[in-house]
C-alpha cells in the first residue's frame, strides 16, 4: 500500500513509468552522494586534494559535477518527452481520420491538439511529407534516422567527457611519475638527509599518480552509469515514436 501511495505522489502509474528514468537517475546520484559523504567523513577526499600538487583531480571532480548537471537536465527532458509521447498515443487511439498542421501545431482532423513535443514535430513532418508527395506511400526511414541522430546528440557530451576523464587519469599518472623521478635525478650525495628528502619527493609524486588515477577512473565509471540510464530512456522514446507513427499515423496518411 505504501508503494502505491508513493507512486501517487508523482502522479498516475503511467506518469510514474514515464518519469522512471529520472527517478532511477536520482537514486543513482543519491548513492553517489552517500559514498562521497562517507569518503569525506573518513578524510580521504581531503587527503587526495592536499597531496595532489598537479590539481588534476580538482579538474576531474569539477568536470564530473558539471557533466552530471547536464545529464540531469537531459534525463528530465527525455522523461517529459516520454510523458508527452504517451499522451499523444492516447489521443490518437481515441480515433482519428487524419492529421493536419496549422501554424506549426499538429492536431487531428477532429481538432484535438497533439501536445507540442518531439513526437508531435515528427508527426507534423510526416503530414507535410505526405501532403508534398500527393498521396504516395509515406516512407519515414530518413526522418527516423534524423530523429535518432537528434536524440543521440543529447548524450554524446557525456560519453566524450567519460573518455576524456580516463585520458586525464592517464595524464595524472604520467605527471605523478615525473614528479616521483625528479628527486632521484637531483641526487648529488647519498647521505641520510638527502635520501630522506628524495624519498619524500618520490612518495609525493606517487600520491599524485595514484590519486589522479583513482579520481579519473571512478568519475568516468560513474558518468557512464548516469548516461546509460539516459541512453535507455532515449531508446525507449525512439521506440515509442516509431511504434505510434508506423502503426497509427503512417497508415492513416496512406489511407487518406
């Protein structure tokens, strides 16, 4: 009973399913936030920032935070588009004899407005193509390819940044090893104090290499998990649009 009540706080069960990608994303971010809080309380975050003389780890964390906000925005947009696609599907299933585009708005022949969205724009393009072809068979292959490219463009930044963070991790590893080898190259004598100073410099360089590597790999992995949720939602939206248009829109346009 409590599960049903919590779903009602979001909306109807159908609306809850539409916004499930956003809910899943927020659950993942909640787990990440708890993990960061635990690391902060243990002092590991402070140690990483203090020992990283290259400050690459700070750059990695900043890029990760900004890209996470981008993923949040795109996930919200796609969830909203899923809700709009479902409502458009319900409007079409009520029955229609055709479609028309008036002042950039797509509506059924009976005057029911299709909610402005990616789905409505795609249906409007199909209507315009059918009208221009003069009743010939409507092939939406090219339009679907363009739609797929448009939707995939929403997640390209995330995949690029995830790969870039891995490259930054490798860069930090190289910088750390360079810092580790510098004290050895400057050795002039082998007395105890000189060796102690060299070992301290080597340990500092190793700390830079390890901290940046861990930060880069961890942030890249978490970003891939975030954008996997977004990718799944985009695939769901594309499949919904394809089903609605191929079954309920194209058939009506060709019939008319």
